[in-house]
C-alpha cells in the first residue's frame, strides 16, 4: 500500500538539511531503485523552485510499504529526524487516484 510521509521543518532548517542531505537522498534512491517511490520533494518556503536563503518548510514523500508500521519505522529513521531538521512527521495511508 502507499503511504504519505508529511514532514514539517523547524525554523531555519537549511544548515541542518544540508548537513545530512546526501544520507536522506540515499534512502530515497533506495526506495526508487526498489520501485517503491512515487514522489518525493521539499516544500519551498516561498513561491519559487529555488527558495535560496528562505529554505524549505518540510517535505512530502509518497512510497509503498507493507504496513503503516513499516512506513512509520522508515520515516522515524530518516537522517533529517536525527539531525533535528523535522519538528513533526505524519505518516498516513495514501490512495492514488490520478494520474
């Protein structure tokens, strides 16, 4: 089943994000290589593809996991959590309708 991992950053998270971004992306690339990743990316703090110093306010990941518990465990082990980037992470089932 698909699950949405919706994360909210702490204020001024850019430096912390940068410090562990490669480890964060490595995990996402593993999901992609396994054919389980639907979409992933950050929410810019401003209406821009490249928010610069404004940074990001959180992230969205939609991926396939066997159970909600498995999705939650995966989300809980994200390097952004260990680094203190995220102040809140919500994991919930997701039903893809379109496209």
